[in-house]
């Protein structure tokens, strides 16, 4: 059985995870709104190739971020 402190830690971790997930969802919505992606994937690293395709500069530094 978990005591109150352990439950509070679990609740905070859950809420923090939900907060990060919502931030990722919001970022993907904005990328779609700006036509920088067609993917709905919220793991943002997987958005990189879609966004890179829209970088007009030949500077490799911009595409390596």
C-alpha cells in the first residue's frame, strides 16, 4: 500500500508527463498550421525530417539542430 507522500509523487509525475505531452501536441498543431509537417506524431524528434524539408538555406547547421 502507498502512503500519502508516495501517491503525491506518482500524481505529480503523471501530471508532469501529461503536461509535456500536451506541449508536444500543441507544437505539432502549430507545425501543421504552418504547413511544416503532415505528420501527427508527437515524438518531436520524428518531426525533424518534415521541418528540414522546408528549410530553404543550404547552411548545414540549420538542418543539424
